[in-house]
């Protein structure tokens, strides 16, 4: 897998301990209840390959 770029704006949820992308209008549904919550999270840059679609 060739990482060709990085995607900005991923956050760590302090409720379900997962990462989600914070660039959408909502924070999405958190498995721990409600929406994901980025209390104290870093801003993560996730390696990505835009040429490789599912
Ligand atoms: Zn969450």
C-alpha cells in the first residue's frame, strides 16, 4: 500500500476511544452513546491513498 497523502482533521473520541473524521457537519454516532466527543483530542493526520477506492 502506497500512502500518497494524509487526511487532516481526525479526532480521538474520549468515550469510545475510536477515531472519527471531524470534517462532516455532525460528529457521527458514538457506540458509547450520543455523538463522538473530542475532549482534549489531538488533531490526527491519517495516511491515505485517494487513488484507491472501495
Ligand atoms: Zn465515540
